[in-house]
């Protein structure tokens, strides 16, 4: 499956309350494309939804390393207090 399709399914799973599937989809994309900003963001949100706060913060920091202007990642880190 193509990365875009995986991320679409992961985002849908997250919206439907299945963060574990969203995390798996993001990790699958990152295994092939470790610098994929959107995949790191999806993984961060999925981890946040599962209350893995430190791991989520790590992913959001990675997003900012790759895209310093990413407002979503900045906002998520601010809400987490990181």
C-alpha cells in the first residue's frame, strides 16, 4: 500500500477512535520514509490519544525538526507542557 493510502487510513482510524491502528499505519510509513512529517504527526497524535505523553512529545519534536513552522506540532507540545 502506498504511504498516502496508509496515512489516509490511519487518520480515519484515529477519527473513529482507533489510535492503535493509526499508530501502526504511521509506523509502517516511517519504516520506509523515516523523514515523513505527516507520519510523525499522525504517530504523535495516536500516541497522545493513548496517553503515551512522552512518546507523543518525541514525535511532535521530530515534526518540528523536519518542519520548524508546523503549528500543529507546536500547539501539541505546548498543551503537553513540553
